C-alpha cells in the first residue's frame, strides 16, 4: 500500500491523495487550490499522475477544494466511477456549475482557456455512484469503502478503506459537533493510518451560545446605527445555519424583524437540496420540522434570484442584513455589496466562515484598510466582527477527541490495551496550524504524527511507515 500527497499538504484547500492498493490506484478527493498565490498555476497544471490509470475516485463532500478538479480529471482521460454520498452527488452539479463563471472570468483576465465548462460538468456527473452512510461497498476487487457521517455539510463523509489487511481512514472535513442542523461527526475506533484535517488545528471555537449572542448583538447594533450587516457566507451549511438561527431569533422576538436579503442563487439551490434530506438533520432541527416550522424561512426574509433583484437591494434604506456568497469573497454577489458598503463606518461585516490565506476575505479579516474589489480600490471603514462558532470545521479540542477514539499503540508498562493505530498525517490546514496539532497528537495521544510535504510519497506496511519525497533519492 502506497500513499501520495498530491494536495492538501501544508494548505487548507486542494485536497488530493492517491492510494495504491491491491494493484489498483484510488484517488481520494480531487480539489481546487484556493486563495494561495500559486493557486491558478496549480489548478491549470497537469496532474502529477496519469488520470487514465486511476481505477476509482472517492470524495468526502462537495466543496470545490475537494471536487473542483474532477472535470479536468475526466478531460484528461479518467473513465471509471466516482463514489460519494447521495447529497454530495446532488451538490456536486450545482457547485461545479456555479464555479464556471468565476473560472471563465479568471481565465479571461489571464488570457488562458477556462479549465472546464458545462460540457465537462455534464460528463463528470455520469461517473458518480451514490453510496449511503454505513454501507460497505467493494469498489474494486479486495477494496472495501465505507462512509461515515463527518458532520461538516449535508452528506459529508469520513472515508474508511479496508484492503490488504489494513485500514486507512480519511477524515475529509470534520464538522463542528455543535452544528445547529446536522448530527455530530461519527467516532471510529479501528484504523492503521489516519489522515485528519487541521483547519482549526491551533485554536478552539467559542460556544454555540456565544455565537448566538454575537449575531444577536450585531443585528441590534446594525438597527441602532441604521447600518448594513454584511455577511459573506458559503452556499452550503453556513447559509443554512444562519437562516436557521435568524429564524429562531426573529420568531422569538429576540431581534427586530429588519429586512434580510438572501442574495445567493447557489445557496437557494443548495437549500432546496437540504429540504430533500431531513433525515440527515439532528434531533433539534428534526423536531422543529415535525412541529411545522419552516426552519429556513421567517418574517422579513427576502430571496433575490435575479441580478436585477440583487441590485434593487441598494434601493432599500438601512438597517438591513445581506447574506451573499462567496464565503471568502473570491467571487459572487458579495463583491458588489462589499464594493458599495465596506467604506461606510456604519457597516458591520460579520465573518462566519474560515478565511483561507491569500483570499480577499482573509485580507479584510486581517485588517487591511484598503482592498481591491472588481478592479476598484476600496477603503475598509466597516466594523469587522467574527463568529468561529458557526464554523463547519471541528476545532482543535474536537480533532483531538476524535483521534482519541482510535485504538492506540500498546504501552505494556502502563497496562494499556494494545491497538492498531500506527500513524496520523495532519493535512488540510495552514502548515503552522497543522504542526501545532501534530505536536499535540504526539505528546497527548502518544501516536506518531507528521505534517506531509506536497508530493511526498509513503509506503504503508503492516509494521512500518517508510517516507520518501518524490524525485528525491
């Protein structure tokens, strides 16, 4: 068994791992790199493996940094099946279709051909095979795959692969167990090797109660100042969480019912998919639905579908709330609202999502006083607030708790029961965050942990792990 790190090593985005097992090649994730200075070069480059030789692809969920290069994979010769949960399959089409306009705009500025279009998206969808949670599936002779709930977004999965007498687990993106909508991530016990994400490997979230307090406070402040509350949000999970909490606050008269604009066609399509899978929700959300509450609708909510409706938001005097994509301000309608309102000191910009290094959202989040939006320099005078409790990523405390459920190595001197976990690779985080988590795994859990290098290759055996850098002898 051999594992190659072709993405997600030292970066939050661009997940891509190649597993050679039982004489076959399985690609785990195939995502776009986002935010980094070298992102466009990476995304436009040739794969470091032959797509025609890949025997199967398994993806954990439908965010672009996990599926964004799948159309290129097919374009380059991949002809086999892609395994994912049913919601992930549904989301994949709308996420990929939505990204086409942004990719076309980037390609136009760079004077290159877009990396994919509608034709490639139609083609890639023919390769998907939906597989439910907890259903062991032999994707190749001697290779069993099983999906578990990751709690990150609807249908997100932890991936367990069993082959050649060994088990390797890919965490995908682990969710925040305090999510107001989804069930908490599943704990697993058996694995020889684990790859775990580390977006928040160096810090913890505030409590869910604190998150509710912050959003209640900023809404009240926006009303008092007659300003705009601007919330960039991802179409999947964060937007639905926001609508769910705003629904609760408005219907319980905890905040004034000011106009709320849900200005994201993609999020609107995503919310309709959420409505298809209520059995994925946690007990609290399920109980509310059973009582007849439409958990994504409340008085004052305005859904804007067309660009004309989006532009008309400007004609409504503050106070008002605008929720729009994208979550890291890398495209979408949020850019037009930021361009208009960031220079107004009455504006509050509320971050509820992770902001990757190199993105416009990260620059605003870090306090830049001037930013370029749609080729125009904008002074940032808005008040900047953040809520980490809305994050759909697990924090450091939960990542360690999740890992602690795996059976640990044998320590005869203290009488601990022998387990099978040999090594953990810390991936999908900024390198500094990953290194912090790796140290804690070694020190607190007594398990070997490493932050891999991009393009690193490791041989997985029943008794040892031997690493090598590709191209280095």
